[in-house]
C-alpha cells in the first residue's frame, strides 16, 4: 500500500500549570527542536525523536518552579495525542513493534501494539536512583503511562538489568522510539487495518 501523504499532527494544550505545543511528523529523518524547560526531558525527547526517525518541534512552558511533575506528565499526554493523530486510521501499518536497546550497562526492551487498547506494563528490575540531576526518576513511569493512554497504545517496558540510572532511562526512551517506528511502518501486504475487528481507532 503506497503512502500518499505525510503523517502529521499539531497539538496544543494550555492549562494553568503548563503550555505545550507539539508539531510531529511520523515519517521523518530524526530532526527535531525540543525545549521543555525540563533539561532531562529535553535530552530524552531529543533521543526519542532522533531514534524514532520523527521530525518536529516540542515546546513546553510549565510550573517547574514547583517541580517537573506537571510538565513531564503533560508532555506524555500531548506527545501521545500527536502520535495518535498522526497515525490516522492506521490503514496498512504493521501495528506491532519491538525493540531491544543496550546502553552501556543497561538493556531495555519495549514492545508496542497500536491497538486502541491503552495499557502500560512497566517492568524495570534495577532500582533507579531517586534523581538524575534534578529530575525525579519516578516521572518516567508517569510520562510513559500518560503517553500510552493518549496514544491508545499497549506499551510494555522491560529492563532486566542495568546499574546507571541515566543509562537505564535513556535505553527506555530509545527503545520506545524504535518500537513505535517499527509498528507504524506501512506494510504493503496489509490490506486495510491489521485487525479482525476491521478497525483500530
């Protein structure tokens, strides 16, 4: 099935806590501008866009004088919405994606299903340090859960081992990107949507 147009979404979300704008191209070259006000998330989202071969712009302004929670959570919401909108009716996609990514001492596996059945399974065996720099590492789960919910994806994150917390989280974000890139590819063998139900929306 030939792909006839760029899969794109532009999402804005404004609350009393955050203002977020995302321009997102599903079919890109890994070129992105990221400025969220949360330095660690800038790094992770830059990796996500690069390794998923996504293009776009992610800009956020939030109440980081309190902490990074609201901004990180809302980034998961808006990015999930952008991925879902860019996918459209999901005609011709592979649907499932799987990626293993090593990062020095750490190994992460992420498996996704663009099923319209949101779920996050977060099996991270190593104990993460509470913070990487000033970033609260418990927010990784918060981001992923909100992303899975709004993208309406089934997302399984499995980290069997790792010592360095930064490496573990970086491997997760890279694996998430590559798994999604795998799942959203157009497969010429797929007629319509890959579901016996006849829809994935």
